[in-house]
C-alpha cells in the first residue's frame, strides 16, 4: 500500500430501485432470463447506466460478463460492446439472446430426432454418476441430432431447451448454485423413472422451446440495433489485456464466496461438446483453485478486514479474491477513458461483513478515479437462497440484502 492515502471523502450514497428505472417489466423479460446463470446481472442496472451516463459513439466493456446482459442491453441502446468471461458458454448464450426470431415447426423437428441415427456421448468419465443408465440412449440420440446440425438458427434455438431438459433428467439439484446431488433430486429422478419419462422429456423440450421463441420475439420488440460486438469465452480476465480502448467498463465481479461458476456449468459444457480436460483447465482458473500473485491494494478498509481474519485458509481466500479481481480491474482501467461501474454487494467471512464497495472505492480513488456516487439497491431476486443463519458457519448471516453500484469517473 502507498505510504500516504488521500483523505477520506464524504460518503456519496443514494438509495434507488433499479427495477423501476428501465422499460423492462421484469428481470427475466425477453431474453434476459432464458438460461439460469448464478448471480445474473439484472438488465435494469445496465439500462440505467447507459441512459444516464453514456453518450452516442461510446464503447462498452464487461470483463466478467457471465450471461452477457451488458451486451444484450447495449444493443437496445445502440452501443458497441466487448464481453469476456471464463465460461465459454457466453458465446453461444449471447448469440441466442440477440438472434432474430424464427419459426420452428416443432413436430417436424421431433420427427427428425426420432428418425435420426446420430449419437453423441459426452467425453466425461462421471456421466453414469449424474444420469440413470435408462435415460442415456435418448439423451445420446437427441444430442446426436443437435450436433449433426449446421451452425444455424435452428441449432441455436434448440440449445437452451435441450440443456434445460437434459439437466432436469440428471441427478443435479437445480436449486443449488453448484452441481450437486440431493435427496430432492433423487426423488425427482425416481418419479421420472416410474413414469412415461420419454414423453415427459419431449413435453419439457416443447415447453422450453416455446418459452425461448417468445423471449426472442419480446427482445426484438425492444428494437435492438445492429451494433459491433466482440464476445470472448474461455478468457482468463486475470491475465488478459484489452487491445482497444473503451469508454465505459460495466461489470459485476464474482462474489467473494461464490466463485465456482464452471462447476455449476460443467454438465452443460460436456453435452455441448467440451472435453473433460478442457473443463478441468477452466476450473483450475477459478479463484479458489489458482495461485494469484499479491497485488498492491490501496485500501485502509482492506487491511483492517484482512487483519481481523484469524483463520489462514479464510485469509487466503480473501487475499486471492482482492488480488485477482482488483488486480485485473486495475490493469484494465488503464484502457478505460471515462467511467467505471462496479456492481457489488457486501458479503461476509465467518460472520464478519466485508464492504467490497468501500474497498473498491478507496483503491480506485488512489488510481486517479473520482468517486461520483454509490447507488444502493435492495435485492429482490438475485440470490437463490435467503438464510437467517449461514449454513456453513452456524452464525447469524451478515450478508447484506442490498447491491451497490459504485460509479467512478476518470479524474
């Protein structure tokens, strides 16, 4: 840390409700909620930023893009954008979210699947652990048909319905953030096995196909523009560099305690054709599993929190998170000309609240950014579970029910 830190500025904080500040009836409207992605960035935040701070011709960048919401909203407002994410699925998910509406003759497609002789088996050693053997012939057949299609609109529009139906027929507990079995999921599979499960599979596929087609139609009613875009999956944001200067960085970095997004997505990745080695390589790049070089953190609050953490392994997670996230954002900000928008929440470590927003503000003001304001929004639906007591610690949950949008302007 630098020897001298600037005097603390008076808090610039405002309470807002982002969901009332954009022309979207819900956070899952149109194509914003086609695919279940952990801690998804709500579109209303991006819309607010672009309406209030962006000017025509500006270029937008999100280095932790997740589902790709920043890009989906940027098209509506006519801004060029670049998206990165470690999860390679962002490329296909984004292409689906912004594709033009098409009509699918579902009965014809289901007939083609029934007559197809193609088969596809994921290159995954644990497939028999996650799927009953009885389901696998059907799954191999429908995915064989999928992979036999050329890369076109039909293949795109089938992707999410197939992923949803396939996961429903696995032992995964779909209410959890990580791929995991539970009593609830085993009961679901037991009930499927005792039913006409093949008919149910195609009913679910049809239902999801209708939902995706409607979402795409609703998105195009918002009049998205033909903007320039760069979408990169499989990107290690902690080491990658921006080649082109951007005007605005908008991002929601990984949560301090929830960083295993590849583990959640790997079931889908395998059926999409990724190999076990490719998935393992990506998993090793997630924060809990990689070595991260120490990075100077110009924040008094960071040091105070770090000193209060007694357990070495918890301090290691804490340090790795800030060295990685702040280190990458500090490198990338050198190519950002005008604004940083960092959407973060407070979190907790062993019952101790960690004000991530305050740490970010202190750090970036030392790097010649001006703190404009922090907008505080009550979370309505972003978290999957709400606990009074943290199940990992048995202590009162200190995680905040708010998310904060930190607005920083180049000095």
